[in-house]
């Protein structure tokens, strides 16, 4: 039998190989998990479909993270709270439309920096309703384990899908519940104007329009024009949604600054180039918004009034005026007293002179 000689050099080489393999294994186990970061377009996914037809939607997904992502896409139902404006995903109950959806790639892989296009077939039956809203959740196929402390790492992104069904008996109707300013009286701008819409129809609506700030309802030229629904939000059937716009322009305005600790401070900023835009008195804000009803723009309107009274500046100005009046009167009184003294002194001197002349005679 052949015998192998184990020399010191051999042991050193074997040790180095084992050390290298151990280092490679440790590096593989402790490699940082790629950051989950997806870019999805369009968001939201909005489409009008016809009943009894098949429509294909496209959703483009880009991996903006640092590692390869093995992903899956599933439909989810969600609830919208009209009171709070919050959306809550439901990961247990599938949406009503789930059985009508077919994904070309329910699971897929995207390399860092790459795009992937998901094809979504929507087979709408003839008996479909008027509108459907659901979420498309894109998440990792498997929950990853972090290298330290055994923490699980997962990532997901939800894209909202809004479908209107093109039916002849569809009803689009939007009402203004209220249109208000956050205060009735301001010292200086900003003025926050909020409109609350109520979708009383059965289709998904997206209002647009403007708020005109002016001196009065009959003013021909507005002082400011503010966009309604600047974020292009949608309102689901049977729900209410509040949208706001802020007017903060003028000679003196309050500006907010966010501090390093997250707190917000408010300070007065004076722009002398806008001296002619000193805000004081009564103002009117007029809402003119529209929504689409089968290709026709239907207007909704509202009006609210508010006051801007820079009371501290007014009190300061009144105090200055009072001091000026007091000073003028005080100076006048002093001058009168001096004039009387001079007159009395002159009279006394004349009397003494007359008496002296009489004695000399």
C-alpha cells in the first residue's frame, strides 16, 4: 500500500484552503440583503372597460434596488375610510374582480436597474357592475432572513387599480358637501381652503377645477387662482373625499419651517416688494370644479368668505398715532405756556416802566 507523507508545507496549504472556504461561506451568509425598491407605472392604474369584452392592461415595474428581486403579483381588496381618508389593504379577502383577472407572469424576476412589463388581462362579463377598485400587490416570493438576529425582511408595493365599466345606465354624480376656510378670521395668510366632495353616483370620478380668491363675489379679476385636486386623486362611488388648497401670498405672510427635530415653527415674513399686496379686509373664495359625465363636463360650485385683520399691526399703528397726537398737543401746550409767560413778562416790564415815568414826573 502506498503511503502519503504529510509535510508541514502540506498542512499550511490545506489550512489556507480551509480558511479561504470558510471566509467565502461567511461572506455569502453575511452578505447584505438587497434593498427593496420598486418603481411602478402607471400608478394608479385607471381604465374604462366595456362589458362582455377582454381588455389587456400593462403595468411596468423597475427594480431600483441593489439586488435581484424574485417577485409575485396578486390582487388585493382594500377599504377606504371617508372619515379619515386612510386606505387599508385586506390580505385575506380577494377583490370581487379577482376571478376576471389573468396575469401573464404571476411570478417574475427583475435584475437591478431593469424594467419588466406585466400584462394583465381583464375579462369583463356582460353582467358586470359599474365600477371596480382593487389593489395589485407586488412582493417578494419568499421572505428573506437578515444575517443578524434572525429578523425576516420582506418588501411589497401596492398599486391601486380603478376600472369604470362603460354601461349606458352608468350614473356619474358629484356633490359638494362643504367648502370652508380653516378659520373665519386671520391675522396674516396662509389661508387653507378645503372642499369635501361626495360621489353619489356609481362610477369612479376625478374632479378638477380652481378656487378663485377675490375681494367679492362680483370681482372681475381674482387675486389668486388655486388648483382643485392638484394631486389628481380619484373618488370612489359612495365615498367622500376632502381636498385642500392654500393661499399664502402678500406683503406679510406666515411661513413654516421644519426643524431638525421634526417640530414646525411659524414665523412672519415681510416682502417689501409686495407692499401693495397688504392683505386686510373681507375676502371671498369661489370654487368652480368639474367632473366627467360620459364625455361632458359637469360643474359644481361653492363659496366661502373670510377676514384678514392684522390686529397687532393695527394696535401698533394706533399706539403710534396716539403718541404722535399726544406729542403734538404737548408741544402746543408748551409753546402756549411759553408765549403766555413772555406776554406776562412784557406786560410787567411795561407797567414798571410806566410807574417809573410817573415817579420821575
